[in-house]
C-alpha cells in the first residue's frame, strides 16, 4: 500500500466515522389492548443514541386505553413508581415527586397516535426497566428492559 492510499483511507475515516458512529438507532414499539409492548427487550451500548417510537394500537377511547413508554433509572422500584403515579392522571400517571427517576419518556397516546423520544443510553452497564404508566398496565405486564452491555 502506498503512502498516498494510506493517507486517503485515513482521511475518509476521519470524515465518515462521525456520520456512521453518530447515527441514532430507532426502535419501533407498539402498545396494544393486550397491555403489552411489542418489544420487551432492547439491547444497547453505553452512550448510544436511541430513538424509541411508540405507536398505540387500539380502537378504544383514550380515557379507557392509552399507552406511554417510560424508561426508569437503574434501581428504581417500578411497582412503587407506577403505584404512586395513579394519583396523578394530569401528569400522565407520573408522580411529579418521582420525575427524577425518569431517563426518557413518550407522551400518553390514544389509539392510532405515535410519539418518539430520542436519548443517550446511560453509560453504566446493566438493566433498566421501561414501563407504561397508564392505570394497571404495568401490573398486567406492560413492561420491558433496556439492557446496556
């Protein structure tokens, strides 16, 4: 390999690497009347940029069936989080006193609605739980894990 080719390859990497490695990965998830997320496990690398796009699939009225996606900080007691949120329908069933436990979240969506949130994956490896905070959805199984490895 000539010096000229080597320099050219290095220059290409310098200009292309930020574009390739700086891209945001999108994960599409549906929330259904069965009170489940269509994706219950997401694997990611520390510092990766993720966009979660949630679509609510339901023909029911939003007051009866709605979904959101809320990623909680590592170590958060999810059951306690959603239980305390029941008293706060105006803040999408998230207790304002516990909003510091949230890494990222979508809005609360009725049937046919879609929302996205983009965030940087935490730097600490491990498992982070995500939940739907609508009444009783977590208890029915509407939850998942972001695994940072």
